[in-house]
């Protein structure tokens, strides 16, 4: 039995109507069943396929456009945005049939480079539907491999989706990326359930990229650090590598949310010498009052512990 989405609110429907107008102006807008839409924006021979959620898009700003549309417009690329009106994991016959039609029409063959991108639920879909475009590059951030309880019964976060069909077409994402040129799976190994899903993506064309201390905010961190655009540019050119990603990812050394979690982790380990080194390194590079204060505390504690103890002279009776 398929899980139904709640009806769109008035504000959400107004936003979707505006996106439909933009889609019609630049390519087309097509409803896919009751809970999904497809927006094609025509541009260059590079195609960015994104899977996005209305809830996530509008959580950034009420008038924000889908990421795929924004990026493609700035780069001159073509964009195909698959939009979910709720938490659907893009499991609907209308979407299967839509991708079947694209394949039959040779749609993806018209492009020199194709990139599939998504986060979480949308990362699952990016991997699952990439099979329609052999040779594509896939970037999936914290994706689920499947929500089929026979395979991932240990994931208790999305129990309401267990009635959904993840066994039919486009179902098990790790198998669907076998035809991709390469798939990059970004995840935080400290998020146990995300790490267990990532482990199921184990093909020879898969790079699992560990983003420790980023929890479920990896995509937002990439945007804030200014590295999502160059990452997608390299993917669009077919030249993305693990080495290039980690060179970009050094930007986390000046990213406060990452540094705060790193400090908490090192501090919790009780390795005060290492904590001192971390704090000294950070305040030498950026303005970080929290690290300066913690360093002063540790130095004071160390000085107190190292101070010679004065022995009292016993008094004569």
C-alpha cells in the first residue's frame, strides 16, 4: 500500500505554481502522479538531474528555487529536477513510467555529461534512477540504499515507509548504480544508520567519502563552505576524483560547526594534550573565541598540575 502525502498548503501550492511557470518558460513542467513533478530547463550539453523535496527547498527560504534550477541557470547547463511533494522516496509508478519514456526517447543520449544528485531520501532516488542514464556520475549524500525491511530492518527512522514497494523497478539503489561511470556516496561515519546504508554501496565504481562530524548537515556544509559548486562542476566535466574532493574538503578547517564538533569529540576523549594542540592550531588560523577560551583553561589546569607542591615543615613538640 502506497503512503499518501498530505495535501499541499496554500503557500506551497502558490510556490509550485510559480515554479511551473518558470519551468514552462525554460523547458517544461510535468506533473507525475499526485505527489511529484518534473521540471526540465534546457541549456547546454551538460545535464544536471536533481531529486528534491518541496519541504527541504522551502526550509531554506519561502521563495527559494530548486537547487538544480538555480545551479544550472548560473552554469548554463540543462536541468531536470524531480520534485517530491512530501516524503515519498520517489516510489511511484508515474515516475517509473516517466524514466522509461526518457530512455525510450533517447533523452539522456542527447547530453555529453549527465550528473545525478540528491540528499537523503533524494540521494536514494538519485542513485536508483541513475540506471536510466548509463555512464552518468552520481553524487548521493547520506542516501538510503532501500527501506525494504527485509534488508534494512535495523533502520527505525522511516517505519511509515515500510509498506512502500522497494522491491520492484528502480528499487535497490546499490544495484542501480552499476552502470554509472562513478558514484560518490558522502556520509558521516559517526551517524551509524547512515554509515550502514553507505556500506551497502560497495561496487567497484563507488567511492564512499567520509565526512566525519558533519552529521546530517553535509549538503548544507558543502554549500556554506563554497565547495558544492566546484564539486558539481568537476562531476559535470567527468573529472571528479576522491583526491579532488578531499582537497576541496580541507575547507572544513575553517568551518565553525565542524570545528565545534571536533573540539567536543577530542575533549570528550580526555586527551587534553591533543585538545591543546587543536585549539592552538585553530586560533592561529581563524578568530575562534571558544577555542581561545578552552586553550586558556587547559593551560591553566596544566600549570596548576605541574606546580611544585610546598611541603609543610613539622613543628617541634
